[in-house]
């Protein structure tokens, strides 16, 4: 049990935040080891100190108070702090349990959450193969055949990786190995984990370690993605995914007429707009894959907040949705999702405008 008060632990958290925010790796590592010296367990340092600071890094980037470069640098320092802690305890932790493979879904480059889970499992006595970010399914399956683990833990924070995650889950289970999945991609309540047939789901590293410790399930029976998601038979997901680049070009080409402010955009602003449109198409395709309009609508709500933080009016999203609806007029599920998202954003804007008038 920690001898620190809540305030003193908050101070340690603030110290680590200050260190990673300015890119001071030495100071960050010092805070980690001083926290251990204070009597805090290594597991709690991983889960309550480093992980909480990493969440703040993401929040600061989303609020436009941290650049992409600063966010990457801060994340790298947190990762090296985890490495330092791992090296410190490596000689004192005996692996007496089974073997777990921890990896990120192919295309998922946010590796720190999976790394933290791997280290927590090591502290609890598991043999862990941490394969890192962006692991292609074929490489993962080759590793499973070579090592024969008791379970695979797959991490993904980006919902657009769900189709890839589905393929990985199915392939791993075909080797008679159960799969636990975790990360924001799988939904607040794990709804996409269940939809895609994963054996276990956990909302965070602590819960994942607890569930692995409690029981190792038998893998789900062999299955195919089309069996899990029969709505894929309409080919809407496939067609939107295949025409992704064309759809982005079409939207960009039509936006200047429907959103005249774009005519004065700099080259960098145009690049950011194209990236935003690409993400919109990605999320639309993913929503079609899982058959969930809320996934698409939630992403657009989040995007409108990001645009507002950048000083870009959220109403710029509406003409983009209109153009996509016109291009995808022959795809009823896609049009329905775009219409509902447009209605949601329009309603949110009206509500915000009304609140502003009332508060004035």
C-alpha cells in the first residue's frame, strides 16, 4: 500500500507531465524512479503515473496545445521511461506462468498502451512476447506457430483498424489460440470486440491483466468475417474502401464552390483539409463494416471539436458530407449514415448557437 498522500502522488504526476512536455527524458526517468523510492509499486507507476500522463498528452494534442512533433516526442519519452523501469525490474521478476503475445493491430502505431500491458504482465510473472506496433497478421501467425502462446492480446486505439483487427482475430483463433482485445477502437463498452468475435475484451491495461490472470478462455470456433457480419454481403464497405482516393479527390474538388473560404487556404491548410476528408472516408467505410452509424457520427463530433480548436469552423464538414452523399447515392447504407451525421452536426450547431444567445 502506498504511503503517499493523494496530493503527493498528484505532484509526481505533474512532475512527469512537466518533464515530458518539455522533452526532458532525464527528468522524466528521475520522476519514475523517485516515485518507486516513495513506495509506489512498479505496476502502479505504469498504470497510474505513466499511463495517465500519456492520456494527457493526447488530450493536449486534441486541444491544439501540443503539436504533432511535441506529442511524438512526449510519447517517446514515456516509452523510454517504461523501458528504464522494465530494465530495472527484469532481473527480479521470475516468469512462472504461461506465455502471452502482446501486439498492436497492423496499421496501429500507438504502441505505448500495449507496451504498458506487456510490462504489467511481466511483473505478474508471465512470459511476454511484445511485438510492438503495426504487426502484420501473417507475421503474427508465424510467431504463434513458432512459440505456441496461451493467449494473444491485440491493441488498437483507432477504429479504422477494425477491419484489420477482425482479420487478425480470425487468423489467431484459427491457430487454436484465444484472443483478448483492448483499446479505444473496440468501443467504450467493448461492443466491437464482441461483434468481431474476440474471446475477451478489456478497457485498459489493468483490466486486461486481471482478466488474463483470472481465466484463459478456449478460443472461439473457427469462423469467417462474412459469417460475423452478414451485412458485408452488400459490398458497400468494399466499394467505399476501394474508391477511397477518388472520393477524397472529388470532395476536395467540390469544396471550393460550396465552402468559398477554402479559396484563401494556404497549401498547408489544403493539405490538412485533405487529411481530414481522408479520415472521414475511412470512418465511413469502417462504420459500414461494423454496421454502426454511431461510430461515424461520434467521429464527426470529435472532428468538429478538433477543427474548432484549430480555428476552423465546424460547418466546413457539412458540404463535405453533402458531396459524399451525392457520390455514394447508389449506396443506401452509406447515404443513411451521411444523412444522420449531417442531421446530428446541424442539430448540435443549432443547440450551441441557441446556448450562446441565451448566455449572452
